[in-house]
C-alpha cells in the first residue's frame, strides 16, 4: 500500500496523517509431558492510521489487504468522538537505522529445537524419573514501518528468540510446578534455564515451617520483575498527569534505596530500536539514579499534558496493531550488585527465598500486596532448608524497595523489557499457618 501521505492529507483536509504497517511471523515448537506436541507457524500483517482533524484524533486498523481510503473514512467517522488535543506527529529528523537483522536459517533452527527439546527432557529426567517437562520454543520476526505526512519514514525489524521450560512433579502429598524462561535476539542458552529448574526443584523434597514475622526476603529475578512492574507504573507520565502515581510531586527526591538505579537504554536488549511507535526518538536516560527520582517517561499526548515535560521521551508504544500508542518503557534496566545468589543466601540468618507466587503480584499502583507463596524456601543459618507451604507475604513494595539489603550480580531478561537481578528486601511480613 503505497501512498503520498501529504496529498492524502490535503485531500481530506487533515492536520496530520500517520500510517503504521506491521508484519509478524512466528515459528513455534512445543513439548508437553516429555513429548513433542506441536509445531506451527503463523504470519500476520496489517496497517493502521491515525489522523488529526479539528484537533481530534481518528484511528482505524485492519489486518490483511488494506485500502488507505477505507481506513481514513473509518477514522473520520470516529474522530468526532475523541477528546480535543493539540498534539502533532514528529517530523523526519536525523536518519535512524535499526541495528537488528535476521541472520539465522529458521528451517535449520526448527530442527535444532527438536533436538534441544529432547536434550532438555532427558537431562531433567536424570534428576527425577517422575518429572514431566513442558517446553516452548519460539522465534518471532517483527517488521514495522511508520510514516507520516510531515516526512517521517522509519522501518525497523527485530528477531526474538524465546524458550520457556516448565516441570510438573506429583508425589503422594504434594504437587510441584516450576517454570522459567528467557528472551534474546539470538538462540537462548538453555543450559542456564535447566540449571535454574534443578536448583529450585531439589530443595522442594524437604518441607520447612517458617515463623510469622518480618524477615528478609530474597526475591529471585523472576519474582523481582513483578515488583518492578509496579515501579514502571509509578514512572508513567500518564499516571503522573492524573496524580495517580505516588511519585507525582517527588522529582529530585529519594524514592528508592540508594542501591537502586533504573534506566532505559534503546541500544540494549532483544527489542533495541531507535524510534517508538509514534516516530519519536527513544531516549537513553536514567529514571531513578541511586534512589533519586530523575525522570518520568512520556508519549506525545502525555508530554503535552505534563507540567514538567515539553516533548515525548520516545515512549509511545502500541500493545497491538489495533491499539493506539500509550506510554510504556522500551526496556527497564535495573542496577545489579556484586554478590552471587549463594553469597547472599549465606549472609541470611533467617529469611525466605521466593521464586513464584500464586497468580503473581497483583498489586495496584499503591504498592500494597498480599500474596500466597507458590515456590518459596526457608533460609536458616545461611542455607536453604526446605520448601515452605501455606505461606503468605504482605507489605508495601515502595517501602521494601527503600530497604534493599543486597542485589545479586546475575541480571536476566524477563519478558522482553525488564532486566533485573535477585534482590534481598526487608519490611515484608511473613504469615504462615
């Protein structure tokens, strides 16, 4: 679908016009209960447009073959129902080029997936013959192009590899389900994932009773990511504008422990790119530096409404082709420490290690949580003694992240956007029955 957007803009008497094209190709192979279950591929492409007329935004999207005039007519029918805005789309600036490309032969990769899946299953069966292993391999190719009537024309492409491994084990009095996974822009080192599964599975055979009280809790990086999801919300410029963020009026103040720094780096990770889904340059910047709040992140719309930010920080992203951009971080890089997980455990006299919670941490932006522990272990005398059951943790995420005792030196990607390590926190209450 080629079109001169400036001519179309004049034809429909528009202030601004934006065209976004997306193609996603996916190759997936899954194992269930130690056996190959399914191999499948999919290919999805489509386009969407945003237009501005009379200071109101019209939006329309469609998968498959697209006629731009049809999209514009749909958007024109809807724009009168949107709120007034004074945003404009960014012009073409300095030429930005994506750094990621496609280098692997996917046909060969799928063959390797089958071999790797059998290797993973066999290795886990050597730990316990009753383990049932589920594995999912996935390669996703994403190609996107954004252009607008102000001259912007930018394309980028990403290739994302992911592996997730889960095990299930049933005994007379217990059922255990442990999972882990990783994303990268190259084939994932699955040996690290196997080692993590085995590390977590072995102590589950012993059960320990934990006392009620306030103890240090070591969150593995997988569990810690849920804590930082709440922090991402607190840093969202839209939440700040609505005074929903607890950090709305705290720029320049201490909001987290001095051990914590949080940044965005568009040149890092498996979805690195130069521009966001609105065509704004994605900024590399610190959000929190040594516990001090430095910046919030904004898309075009939230920056216009902000009292502190005059332009987008390059954080307007679409959840899907059919949604309009909203403020979101491209990635969230959290500072790490110098000690290994084992060194941190040895320093704990009495505490809890948490890897999985039931249903995740369903905290809202207030940070208050009360959650049941799924995979957790008592730490006593500097060692893991056994798995805890019927245990709940409650407290406030912001308070605990102001009481950081240690951060490990093993940061990992969780999803495609959070990069964090294990973190030892104080000020959570443990309740066991």
